[in-house]
C-alpha cells in the first residue's frame, strides 16, 4: 500500500512539475532568443500587413503592435543571431481571412504553421511556392479548397509538408512534386488524388521520405502488379479509407525493414493476409480492420516482437486464432472482433501479453475457455467481448482487472447469480454492458461508483422493487448517463428519488412489472433525451413536469394504462419519436401535436381516442420536407479514448408496426417516417392536408370510423411504402393519383364503401383481391367483379382523369368566349359604321354577281360539250 501511495505521489509530482518546467523552458528560450538582437523592421511591417488581412476571433495576435519588438510577439520566433523572423506558429488560433503576400518579405522564414484554422474554403496561396527558405509548411485542417498549387514543388528545401484534412483539395497530377527532393513528412490526407494513376511510383522517388499520409484520397489501386516499391526510408505509411478493392500486394513484404506503422483499414481489401507482411520485424502498429480479408490469421504474426497495436477487426477472417499471438509481449491493443473466427481462446493466447490494455473480440463465434482460478498477466482498460461464449459461469478473472474502464460481455451466455464482489469491484469502470444474458441479481445489491456513466443490464433476470435501487443512499452521487434495465423482473412503483439521477440522458425501464403512476419528480431529469417505460402496468396521467425535459427526442410509453394525451406535449419541440400505442388513452388527439415539427414517428394506435384527425399535421415538417441534416439515436461516450470510442456505443431500439407486423428498429430508426392512428374511435374525414406529408413512408388509419373520400392528392406522397385505410366508412372512388405510388408494397382498402373502377396501374393491380374486398360497389382487376358500362363511365381515365376533365372544360369555355368575341367584333363594326356597312354590302353584291356569271358560263360550256359528244 505504501509503495502504491509513493507511486501516486511521484505521478502527481510529475503532473505538477512538467507543465511548470515546460513554461519555464519556453520563457528562457524566448528570453535567450531576444537577448542580443531586436526585430528587423522589414519583417515587422510584413507581419503587421499579414495581421491586417487576417480575422482574429480569439485575439491571439493582440501582442503584434508597431511599438513592440516583433521577436517578443506571441507565436513569432526569431533567429537570435541576425534578428530575422524564422518561425511562425499560428496553429489552433481560429484565424481566417486573407493570407497576405507580405510573407514573401520574410526572407529567413523556414517554419510556417497555419494548421487548424478556418480560411473559409479559399485556395492555397500560390506565392507560398516562392518562399524558398521554408523547411516546414503545415496547412493541416485549415479549410483550404481547390487545386493544390504546382508552385509548391519549387520548395526544394522543404522537409515537412502537411496539407491533410482540407476536405476539398484536389490535384490534376503529382508530377510537380518531383522538386520536393528533401521531403521527409508528407500528408495529403483527404485531398482528391484520383486523377494521378502513377501516384505510387511518384511517392517512391523521394529518397528521404519517412512518413507518408494519403488517407481518404480516393485512390483505387495499390498496383498489385509491381514487384518492388522503393520506400527505403519509410517509417509510417497511412493509406486508410481509400477504394483499393483488391488483394494486398506482395510489394508490402519488401518495404523498408524500418517501417513502424502501417494503416490500411477501410479499403475494401480482399483475399488472404500475406504471411510475409509479418516479416516486417520492426512493425509496431498494423491496422487492417474494416476490409473484406478472409482466410486465417497467419501464425507468423508471432514474429512481430515489437508490435503494440494489431487491428484485424471487421473482416471475414476464419479459422482459429494462432497461439503465436500470445508471444507479442509488447502488444497493447488487440482487435479481432467481427470476424468468422472459431475455436477456443484460452490462457495460452495471452501468455506474454502483460502490456495488453485494449481487447476487442466481440461478434465472433469464439469460446473463451479459461480456468476459474486464472489470473491474467495484463491489466485491461477495455474488454469488449460481446457475442462470444464466456458462460455459463460468471468470469472470475475480471476481479483482477483493477484498471478496467469498459466492460462489454453482452450476449455471452452468462447465467446464474452475479457475485457479490462485482459491484464493489467496479470502482474505476465507466461502461458496463451485461445485457442479453441470464444473470440473476437483486437490484438492491447494485452499487454504482461515481465513475459509471453507462449501465446496460437489459434482458436478464434482475429482480426486486425498482425504488430500492433508485433511492439507496450509497449511490446518490452517481453520474449515470444511460440506464437500460428493460426486459427484467423489476417490480413496484417508480420512486420519487429522481433528483439523484439528474445526469441521465437515456432511461429504459420497459418490459418489467412496474405499477403505479409516473411521479412528478421525473421532471428533474432535465438532460433526458430518451424516456422508455413501455410494456409495464403504469397508470394515470403523464405529469406536466416532464415538459421541463425539453431535450427529449424519444418517448415510448406504449402498452400501459394511461389516461389522456397532455396538451403540453407540443412544448417538447425536439421530440422525434412519440410511441403511445396500446395504453388506454382516451379523449382527442390534441392539435398541439402539430407543433412537433421534428416528429418522424407518431404511433397512437390501439387506444380509445375519438374525434377527428387534426388537419394541421402538415406542420410536422420532418414528415413534409426532405431534411438536409441527419439525426442519430446512438449514444457515444465521447470522453473515452480513441480506442474505446467506437465500441462504447448504445443504439436505441423501438418496436413499431409499419406493415401490419411488429418490427424492431435500431440504426434504421432515423430513416423512418410513420403515422399510425389505427384501432381507435376516430371519426370525420381524412384531412386533405395529410397529402402534404411528402416524406411519409407508412400511413395506417385502419379500424376507425372515418368517412368521406380518400384525399385526391394522395398520389403526391410518393415515398409511401404502406397505406392501410381498411375497416372504416370511406366512400367514393379510389383516387386515380394512387397509381403514382410506385414504392407502395402494402395497400389495404378493404371493408369500406368505396365504389367505381380500381384505377389501372402495375402497382394497384399487383395487390391481392383481399385488399379491396368489403366494398360492394368496387370493381375491376384484381377483384373478380368486372365493371359495367355505367361503372366504367364513372371512372374512364385511370390516371389524371380529373385533370383531363378540367382541361376539356377549359377548351370548350375558351372556344365559346372566342366565338362570341369574334362575332361581335365584326358584326358590331358593321352595325355602328354606315360607310363600312355600305361598302360591305356592295362588296357582297359584287361577289354574288361574279359567282352567278361564272357559274352560268361554266354550265353553258358543259352543255355544248355534252351535245358534241352525243353526235
């Protein structure tokens, strides 16, 4: 114990001492650099000109003034021998605006760092290619756009060039880079390099290149045909998130033996992992995750004695995990999850892994079989072992893991009682997921330290009154953000102790045996984004205090015994999912529900709601407009380290009935647009305004008392996949516009009073006749009843008949108006103007005489011709 406290004190001393030492060294360095010389006036004016062109939100350049020596300005460093500016460290300064060409006057500047600023997608200044003294140029993440200027190739002294993480940069070719003969560090990450097919040959010509970062550059080939690539000095090669879609080339095994880091994840790579890649004996970090690699993990992996990070997760690897893996004595991170690996994992696989910190083996059909008295040689920070066989016994080796921050053993076949030590052992843990097992535990035995942020014990056999857990004094200082205890055996009433749980963001107590009302004190959960109490026996009113929970995005209180939908529901404006089905709700659907502009799922089915459907539903813009932003129903623990972040997530799931069958929605919940008001006592007509919900995908109004016609413009809701209007009292014809619903996979109009012919379309005739039965006056395919002439005349045009009739009416009306106008334009002129009238009748008489004379002459000629022919 004394030794551990001594160690702690040493650590605290270092934490205190190092920053002070750094600050003092920085001060003395600056003092020394300016002790003998003052700033060159030309350099000062150049910097002041630069400052005038920049926007400086955080005033980091406030020390740049004309009456001070520029060598003592913040972010400026001078050559102490000649007093000329040699370095500008302007990174992480929230600078923007225009970079002045006055930088060219800094003739001795060799170090320029403008990284992590925001230059608003402006081009990289071409004049930077004329700053020949530069050896270090860092524009990483500074929001530059456009073509990378070829002039940068003139910087023959440049050793460090970083243009990474500027998402809209591109090149037309890379031949200009041949001038960068001294470059050692090159980062073009996120730049579009797809126009240069010979990128690999160009990069391999830099004799001093030690670090190459070309991630997410839209590259599509690693040139597998090449037998050798001349990366003689390379230590880091990062090519992740491209589109190679072929096998790992053999030339990787011929890389420099000095290679320390190789990142090829998320590249669509396929084929086997070449065993020769494990001959790179100095390799410390290898990431081949998120590809389509198959075959076994080569046993030669044991050759990598310096390996610290090995990531092979999310591939299609099969076979067993080689025991040679246990020889990697420096290994800290091992990710092999989400593969098809089989077989047993035992103590031998961890024999020398004394430095292992992060273990990810989830979602692989493995059997974790170790002795009950096994004491691992490592101290894990993260153990992600979901969906592998660990049980039936609770893993006792966990008791030795005193540094564990993340534990995921969900769906691991653990059964029986949780040991008493488990809840007291979790003094440092942050994330606990034991869901989908068969663990028995009285909730009053659960102890949560203040470090725990996530507790997921769903789908187990936890039992006891919920209040004994929520109100126990020993956990009143908890910082829990996510509690999922759904699908257990919890009982009793919800307590009034919610003031001790104000950090909660997600709460799921669904599918238990809870009774009583929802306590008013739940309004204290002001950070709550998701509240799920479904499938219990909760009764009474929904307390008005919940409107204080303004961050709520998901409410699921379905399958309970509640009273009325509160009017204040419209005040929770961030609400995205509202599921209140099968909860004995009575009364009307409040119009305030239309104020929920972000609502994507409205499920009020199977209640006793009456009255009409609000005609303001078109105000729910999330169902009417295609939104440019996306939403997430996932919870990530952002304060965890990088290695834990991707695997410490929680995704909401909701049970819905989009097509007559209950389905679970998780990641795809964000794509859903649904209104389900079925099985209520709703009356009146279907509001025509519902046709304005252009993004709606599922509409169910069945089993009500709705009357009137189906909205004529329902065909404008072209995203509809399912429409159920069955078992109502709807009348009239099926709107011809329904033929426009090309995505429709379920339609049910049965048992109404619809009449006329079913409009002809591939879509509407593809449904079974059962979807139309119970409408005696309905006819046409697919019904066996053919339409009579009278019935056909009622609905001749299958598509757009209403529009055609309107066009015909317009034509005849226009023709009548035109005739009347023309008639009176001529006759009116003759009637009121005597000169025109006399001229008109004189002209008519002359035309009449001419016609008469011409006709008689022709007749005489014909008579003479007939007489001649008769002789």
